[in-house]
C-alpha cells in the first residue's frame, strides 16, 4: 500500500503545473485553426456557387452613372435608381413566389442542397439590395424611400403587364400562322375533291 501511494505521489509530482495550461492552449489553437479553415472553405464554396439570377444590369447601369465623370443630372440618377429598384422588387417577388415550393421540394428530397442554398443566398442578397436601395433613396431626398418603393412596385407591375400583352400578341401571331396553314390545307382538300368530282 505504501508503495502504491508513493508511486501516485511521484507521478503527480512529475506532472507540471504548466501541463493543463499547455493542454488548453493546444485545444484553443486547434479550434481556431479548424474555424479559420472551415470558414475559408465555406467562403470559397459560396464564391464558386452559380448565382440564382443572371447579372443585374440595371444595378450595373446605376453604378456606372453614379460614378461617371462628369456626374449626370439627378433626374437621370433617380430614374436609374427606380429601374434598379423595380428589378430588385421583381426578383424579390419571384423568390417569395418560389420559396414555399423550393422548401417543399427540398424537404421531399427532390432538389439538392446546392439549389436550396442558392435560393436562400439569393433571398438574403435581395433583402440587402432592398435595404441599400432605401438608403440610396434617402440620400437623394429625405423621406423619399416609401414613395420610391411604391413607384418601383408600380413600374414592376407595368413591366409585367407589358410582357404579358407582348406574349399574347406573339402567341396570336403564331396561332394565326398555324391556323392559316390549317385553313390553306383544308381549302386545298376541298379544291382537290371538286376537281376529282368534276372529272
């Protein structure tokens, strides 16, 4: 018994006071390194991820006009900002329309993680875009943001209506051409039967 307690005391005496401190430092360093590597991989993956929407051209036009020398008239910049806002609202509406369907498809396993993440990422980007638009509108005129968003929404609805009318006109032309072919072939059949009956 005396020998066992002597061995335990000797082993305890050999363990330095610095050992637990070194252990904690090593564990914290390992966690920090893991966190940095993990975040870099996530950022790299997000950068390589294909965007949900194509390039935002009205946004690019606005920034080109804003930083152009000489600076254009404020009315031109406001019009470009309204165009940019209408595009942001259109994209946000599309995302909200599809949100429930994307979530349902993801829960059922019909779509993969990447598409679901792209949708979530696009939603966050559009929310930030709308916040930035509000700040930009306030920079032109104090209190203009609510009116600005109402105008942008009106522009978005008018463009959607214009696209639908254009689609109806195009469909009308296609159907007219198809119907014209059907009518022509029916007329040819009638003429053929008339000529056969006459002979």
